[in-house]
């Protein structure tokens, strides 16, 4: 199936060459698009020098907006499956086809690459794992579906979700909110085991100190999103 890898990118000059080289090595049969979200370092210069396939956002849209641009590209160019991968080197493309196959075979509409199934490789910090577990419980409370790795940005979606996300994608906390949006709108979501690496360079947008604050805000956002979707569905009856 025609597959596109969406790579949102903001100030990833230390990582992006390695990410694309690894992707081409382990998954040469897929296409990719880098969404450069107004990086302030020399990321764009590197993209040009290596003749990578990329688009520039006219303004900084954040991770959610950047990913949505990728879904719009996938929709407009007729892709059957879209895969999200981070530009920091944490997502190993050796596992890309494993994630894609779960969608291509019809097992899920969205397949999430989860580091917490076999618990191998980089498992992130204790505080972030705690926050992820709490977010997981919140999604279970709101939908009845247990997802372990709720903040994993390594995920594949089918054509139905490409259309869905090209129209609407969460801005603030896109990974868990996208899971919630899928589940409450009747799409199937599941996890497949992958091994992730620690960030190869640069700085994460969420550090240990901010993890609990992030978790609280995500949980509140999920509740609000669930209420809004329920009202929207009620209004469309």
C-alpha cells in the first residue's frame, strides 16, 4: 500500500540527517515528508543541502499543526497509510513495517508503536512514565479502551483517518487527544511492540520537571475534548 512517513521537525539539525538515512536504509519502499515548522536553527539549510523532501510552514504551528500539514499532504497525494515519526531519532524505522502492517492488514485504523508492551529499549524517565500511566487511565475512564503508550508519536493510520486528521487534529496535546478522538468516533486503535531510542540530540519540549504539570493539563484537556465531541454528536442527531 502507498505509504507516507510524516516527520514533524522543529530545530532538529542535530538529528534529521540520521533520521532520514535510517529511514531510507530500513524502509526504502516508503515515501516521507518533513514538515519544517519554522525552525530557528539551520535545519532548513540542512534539508536543502541534502535534497530532502520537505515543506515549510509559513508560521510556527506547533507539533499538532505540523502533523496535520503532513496528513493534508497524504490526503492530497493519494496515500493509503500515513505514519508519524519524530524527527529526534527516538523512533527506530526497523519497526516501521510492523506498525504499518497492523493497519494494512485491517487489524486497526490506528496502530501505535508502544515501548511498554515488551519493555525493551529506552523507557523514558520515572516521572514521565507515571504521567503516561495516569493519562492511560484517563483515556480508559473516558472510552473503556486501555492504551499503554499514550504519548507515543510513532503511529500509523489508514486512509479513513488520513481524511479525518486532515480536517481536524489536536493542537495542544496531539498524541493522547488523537487517540481519544479516534476512539469516541468509532475508529479502532491498538498497540504493537517496538523498541525506542533515547533522543540523539537537541532538547525535548517536555522535561522531567514539567512532566506532572503536562500530565494534569492533558487529563483536563481530554475531559474537555470528550465533552465537546459528545455535544457535537448530540447536535448532529
